[in-house]
C-alpha cells in the first residue's frame, strides 16, 4: 500500500497552539510543524517545516491585540501561499478590530474592513471566525466567510 499524503494540515500561530492542538486531535491529525525565528529587533518570521504543496492548509490564529498577532497570521498566510498551498483557510476564533465596523464619526478608519483586505491580500482563500461584532463584517470580504456562533453550544448547556 502506498503512503497517502493527507489532504489537509492544521497549523497554529504562537498564541493559539492549545486550541489548534485540540482541533487537530478532533480532526484525527497531528498539528503541523511551524517554527518562528525572532530577530534582535523584535521582527519574527514563520517557517513551515514540512511540505504543504497542493494541500488545504488551516491556520489557527486569533487576531486580538497586540497587532503582532495579526501580523503573525498575515506572515503565515503569505508563507503558505509561497509554499504552494492549494487552499488557505484562516481560522480566527477572535477577529480583532471587529468593533471598528463602520464610520461612526469623521476621520476614523474602518478597521474591520482593513483587516479583511489584509487577509485576502496576504492570500487567504477562506475565513472561519466566531461571533463577529456585527454580521456586516462578512460583507467586507470578497472570499467566503464561515461565521460560527458559540450560542449553538452554550445555549443548550445553559438551558440544562
């Protein structure tokens, strides 16, 4: 019997390792190997330590402040794209800057839309996130968004 390469691999950003391990275990796979080089000036560089050519890649990474978390995800997406991943899903349990979903006064950014464009520009082909601040954030993306709700898990528990 020939060895069959898995079709999907799951990787974690540095602050989401525990969650990614739990997801990989439920999926029946090992968490993918990625290392982070940190330079003396504080810059960091992720590196996939295994081939992801032609595979579906899931990157588990919350983008809560500090901005380093978002930057880490963007760099991982770019690295996956350059490593010829076939499909890159950004799994974002906490979508940072989601409260900036509209212009509520003059001279302010729409941070959620900027983050959406950054993720797409980096190379994400799908976004999976939970409990967005506002449903309209899905409309900031040109790529598919899976907006999951924790209430489907917690409501039955609270009711019981």
